[in-house]
C-alpha cells in the first residue's frame, strides 16, 4: 500500500487508526489492532481527507473516536472523487478494507491521534 500501513509497519504513534466495527474502550477494545489500517497524520492532513471528514461528519474529532457508516463513507468518497488527486487515491486504497468492514461489522471507526 502506498498511503496506509499495517500495525507492524507503523514507525511512530502519529497515525489515525481505521478500526473495523464500533470501537469501545469499555468493552475491551484497545489501540493498534492488527486488523486495522493506519494513515499517517501528515497524509491525512495534506491529502485533504481530514477536511472532507470534517465536512461530512459534524461531530468529527481528530483526537477522538469517529464512527463511520456506509452512507457517510459514500459521501466522503463522492467528495474525494470530486476533488481528485491524493485524497481520491487514499479513499480508493482503503476501498477493499472498508467494504470488508461494512460487510462484516456494518461500520468502522477512525481513531484520532
């Protein structure tokens, strides 16, 4: 992958974690899961994905827990397609993982920094 990394490939903790399902600390969920994919903070910001997420999710918190359902992700992808460039490439790269998350869990969570 060009933009995302797997847990074993992280070189620091400055990554957004894309976690399959609804992340819940109280139910024992923890950070840095092997089934997650990770996007470095620099990429999230410079490609424009953070801006799109803030436009689509009124409660988006770059330091918090952000639940993403299919209809919201579709809007993110629509805006990424319109914008093009790296943000479109990032959403395209995540597509297979996202579809698996939706099929198996119904949603995914973006865990902020």
